[in-house]
């Protein structure tokens, strides 16, 4: 019995000593020196925890609190700097891109005042580039480009003389109908708004067949990317200011293109004849 009691006392004593040791260790690690030791050892996680404890209590509480606040401000500054650098890189990428979706997105951001012009008429040049780019892309059988190309043609129609309206609208409807036949929802919606008949999406099976046979993987991925870009463009166009700026810029050069471009039957893509 006495032996059992002695063992219990020994156990309680050991536990108590360990608790005291842990408290003493925590106190020792609760100093500025312990924080600096962790930093020197490259243990950032441990250093962060020791600095937190040091700033909450201990002999170096005020010093640690100052360091903690300094690190917090630096973290915010680094995050802001990283965000700015990413935005600069994004704009630079858009400026060198030949993709018409990138061209028109950058033009709209410039016109909305989100990005400064690199030169006086950069937005107008970008809109022209996007228009011709969508024409080329439409000829390469991209349904999203067909729909966007048609919508840009329709944007410029209000600025045309009456004798050009019929042939110009015919071009827009050609691309909208072809895009709708591929199953493009934006084209189908545009035709509905124009009170035009919506064709059966008979060409959509062609895309599905390619997808099923994996014959045109890169083309399929490019098509999906175009759909994503068009969704982004549509969200941008919800802002009325951007829409009005785009229409004004487009109407500034579109009549010149129409007046010097052949309107022969089958000539469905406008070309730059300046």
C-alpha cells in the first residue's frame, strides 16, 4: 500500500515538474531573442508563433508588438505590389495579343478610364483590329467569332447611308444564321431580338462528332476559350458607358469601310481598304 502511494506521489511530482518545465520553456520562447533565433534558423512558422506570443505578453512585449505591426504593413504592401505587377503584366499581354477578344476587351477598358492609352487613338485602333480579327476568325468557322462579327456589323449600321443598309444587314444575318446553326446561343438570341427566324442547329452535330472522335482537340479547346471570352465581353457590355463608347468609336470608322468595300454576293467579310 505504501509502495503504491509512493508511486502515485512520484507520478504526480513528475507531471507537475513537466508542467512547470513547459511553462518555463514557453516563457523562454516568449522573447525577442527566441524570435530572432527562429528567424536565423529559417523556421518562419516557429518565428511567427514566437513573435505572436512575445507581442501578447513577456519582457519584450512592446518591441515584439512594433515588429509585428511592421511585418503586417509590409505584408499588405507586398500584396498590393504583387497585385499591381500582375495587372501591369495582364495589360502588357493584352497589348501584344493578336486575339480579337483581347483587342476589344482592352479597348473597352481604355474607354471606361480603367487603363491609360499608350498613344492618343489606341482604343480606336484596337477596335479596328478586333473587327478585322473577328472577320478572319469567323471565316475559320468559329461560331463565337461569327456571332461577335455580326453584332459589330449591326453596331455600325446606324451610321450608314440608306443605300448601304440592306447589303450590310445581309452580311450580319449571314454570320448570325451560320453561328446559330452551330448552336451558338448569343447568335440565336440576337436573331430573336431582330425578329428573324432562328435556324435549326444542324451544324452543331459536326462539332460534337469532332469532339467524340478527338479529331480536333486544339480546335475544340479554342472554341471553348472563345465562348469564355464572349461571356466576359457580354458582362462588360452590361455597363452602358462602355457600350456607348464602343458604338461611338465603331461608328467613326465603319462607314468608311463599307463605302470602299465590295458588296458582291458572297463577299461576307469586310476588308481594310484604307
